[in-house]
């Protein structure tokens, strides 16, 4: 069952641990959005705690609101992102895809669990249809599966949106869907860096969506508190350097580095303590 939970359910991202104040969003603003059904996941959450996916969506809504997108459009947008996939049974289609896909890596035990869930309407309604949708899939792909960088693309005049991968794919999507229209692009990266940075600061144990090498580096930053951490990554003869200092938001900078750099689990990592509280971390794959 581990593969299903990790990839599809996203259990590691479902813990409600972020508050609006962590994102510099006021309670008054949240109450306004609640009244207008712009943040549907707050309906039964009295204290306002959010999981990773909900917090990221709140940051996107906040950006759109700050540039003047009106509440009616935001209400429809939130419905399309959170409610429509629920009613369309998007989660069921994801499970059916894996059950019917030839050569899928899922074990027979995992497939048995998927069949069991699909046959249990209460489980699908109460759990999976609420936590599996195209938006949460993109976040799992960004943090767990492939470390793929996405952007949220919104066209106010058409009231349509897409979640697009960066690079050539992004340009293709824009031409195909929104040609000639004004669009708003909000990259996931800076927002995810902030949220992962909060996790890096607060989590006492290793973070499950970070691999072993990343958790080693994280522990060094959090517990040793270096004044300067210089990370060198060697891969296929190429070198990448990241410097993290006390003058920056250290945890957020480290999160940004992790999201932009693939550190293979089997890499060799060495940590050197230098003078004046400086550390050098070398990673070789």
C-alpha cells in the first residue's frame, strides 16, 4: 500500500499545519473569502489550519486578489479547481487508469486496495475525491514524483486556467489555449519554497518528501545553524554551487535549492566544518 499512499493519496502533504498568518494573510481577508466560497476547504475547519496544497492555493488566490481579480471570478475559479473534480469523480479515474495501465509498477496488493476503494463509495466521497484533483497532482509531482516545476496560468476574460510545466511545454500550452488573450502566470516555485522552508524549520523528524541526502543537509542547517553553508553538487562532470547565509531566509533558500536541483539518493555527501561557523557540503552522484 505504500506506493499508492505516497504517490496518489499524498499523505505526506495532507497534514494541516499551516495558518494564514504564516502566509501574511489576515483573518479578516480569510473571513471575506469564506463568505464568498473562495476557500472551500475552510468550510469545516474552525481554526483555519491548512495542508500544503490548501496553503499553496490560498497564496495563488491572494496574488490574484491583489492584482484585482474580483470575488465572483475567484469563486468560480475555486469551484473549478476544488469542487468540479470532486463531482466529476476525478480520483476514480486516476485509480482506474492505474488499474488498466499495462506495465504499471503497482503490486497486486496495491491494485487490490485500489479496487477495494473504488467499490466503497463512502471512502471515495469522504477521502479520495477530496484530496485528489489536477491541482494536488501537480504539487505531488513537484515535491514527490519528479520535482517538476509548474505554473498556474489564468485567463480572466475566458475564466479558464491550466497548470503548465515550465519551458517549451508552457509556450505550447499558451499558444494552444490562450492565443491572443491576456493571461496571468503564477509560478509554483516561490510559494512552494516558502512552504517547504516552513517545514524545514519546524519539522523535528526527517521530512518524507525529501530524500535522504536532502534530509542530511536539512539537519545540518537546522541543528548546526551555520553562518554560511556552501553546497557544491557534482553531477556528470558539472558543478552547481548554492550559498546560504544568515542574512537570507535560510530555510526558504534551501527549499528553493532542493526544488531546483535533483540530488540522487545514492549520492555521496561530505560535510566540512570551517572557521567562523561556516560549513561546506559536497554532493557527488
